[in-house]
C-alpha cells in the first residue's frame, strides 16, 4: 500500500514524501530492497514528528512504518516491554501506566514512534537523572538491505547498536524495540512552579533544584531585555506517591487549517509572553498535575504546527557546555530580542553528564534551549547565521532531529563520529539531512 504527501512536522523544507507501507514485519526487508532497486535509496518514516529534513528521503520515497503498531511481549514484574517500531510512546503509556510503569525518558510529545525515539535518541525533562532514551533500550531488531536481520544490543552487534541509537534511521530499519520501563508510584506529578526574573536566576534555580528532582524545565520569554533578559517560569516535578495510575482523557482542540501568513509575529509574541508569564507566575507554588499536561502540553492541540502558516516553521535547538552557557545564552537571547523574531515556545533545561550509547546523541552536559521560528527565508537565514556563530564559538551543537539549516561544516565538527556512521550506513538509506551535511 502506498501513502503520499507525508511531511516533516515543521513542513520545511516542503518536500512531500511518498511511502510504501508494509503492513507486517515479515514484509519490511523485502520492501526495503525493492525500494532500493526502484529508487536507489529510501528512508524509514515513522509518525512524522521530526521537525526538519532528517526524516525526509533524498529521493522523497520512504518506507512508512506507522502501521507496525503491535506489542510483542511485556513482563509487568520487571517492566520490560517489546513492541514493533511503529508503536508510539503514547501507546506504550496507555498499557504501562495503569500497571505502575512509566517511560524512563520521554520527549515533549507522545506521538513519536519507538523507532523514531531510537533513531533520534530523544531526551526529556530528566536528562540530568536518566540520560537519553537510548540508555534504556535493551535491544532491537535491525533490517538491512545488504544482510540478514540482526539483533543489536550492548554486547551483540555493538557497532550497529551504537550507530543506530541516534543514527537518524540510516543504519537500517528498526523492526522492534525492547525497552526497560521505570516503576513509579503514581501517574500524577507533584510540581513546584517558580517564576524567575532573568537568565542568571534560571541558572541558579536549575543548579539547585535539578539535583533534587526527577524533572526540571523552564519556559522563557525570549523577547525580554536588559534586567529581564531570559525571565521565565521554572517547573520541577516528581512522581507523586498516591498510587493513582489513571490516565485522564484530555479534551482535544484542533487547528483546522494553516493560515496564508503566520499569526506568530513580534506583536502577538509580546502580548502572549506577557500574558503567559503573569498568568503562570500568579499561580506559583506546589501543585499536583496529570502527567500528560506536564510532559505533553501541546499534544492536546491537534495539528498545532499549522499555527505557523503555510510556509511552516523551523525549530532551533542547541546545547552548550556549562562553562560557556551563561555568555552564550546572553548573546543568543540578545540577538533574538534585537531581531524581534521570537517564539511562543521557548524551552530551557539543563542536561546532565550521563553519556548515551549512541554515536551521534545530541545532549551534552550543559544547557539546552529550543525555540520555534515561522519560516521566512531571508530573515531566518540572516538570524540563524548569527545564532550559529554563537553556538559554534561556545563549543555547542544543534539537534539534527530538529534541524533544517545546519551547515555541513558545523555538523561534521560537532559530531565527529559521523564518519563511523557513514561506514555503517545501509547503502539503500539516505536522507535529505545526511546528503546536505555530509556531501
């Protein structure tokens, strides 16, 4: 079965993908080899939640794997589950949370597939405690065009295990994933909301509170200046101990269409940021919330990416080391404020020292910031060039899963293990991102 017009979440670059959709695991390797014969190269495609061009095939012909959505095994005494690569994180949570188990690491959306979580080695609000998703992957099956199926684990086919975690879907097609879950005493979270006046206050808060809490993340007003540069809201959280494991159904809202022009501009940003800061700051203090509202606030808005208009948007996410973080973040935020091009969603968090098994894993010990920018070719190109220079000088790096502009030189410098991945890449797999940054 063929599916068409598959896009990345940012809709930039606009490159609709046509997908061959194998319905069963047994037909995936044949579909991979057939796609190679027909088009030269292809790429696995999950649920389309990568923002830039890392999920787009160089040929615009992909293997659509979302239909591989079956659970294979689960041991609820140990919290080990095995499921096909097209199963989403939300589908794992739906069966695991009522039994007292939680994903040890989750990104900001539950609509990522297991295969996508492995390929991008996703991280969450507790990187300082649990590291990346790849640290909790026990093993997986890898299908390649040039050899028989492989099982990869830390002590089995180790080279491909490390290259596949964070390998952007280029080492083969992940068929199934075996994952170690985390036992919790509640699906609800005890949170502490703390407003902060500026970037220095955030750095002090996160240094103090992250050490004592499972989760920690901040929203910042990216248009703040002067003494208010980097003001925002910090929220720490831990799982409650009330033995409640319900997953309340959230009311879904939708964005029915993408407007011709993005409503996200300096005027709406200024109004929203002021309103949001004051509204949340007024409710500062302790609270108990359900896990979906803390981890996945945007998942309750279907197709929220349409808010950025028909031209789509780019997310700019980077991490810089602790030693250079303060100066780099000051320069970064001053540059954005001066450009009047900001973001409703500006997520700031601390990454810890735990090292991922993945060769191209994004986080390093330091501070990460992620912002969304409506697509505007000239403005974004000028602004991003300035931001790239700040990140480069600070010894930081950008996140390939969110990227649609990074230069090849910046990528190859920040991820020197790319050459090892290239040697292990399945010859039938090629993305627009890899072609752009390594050729």
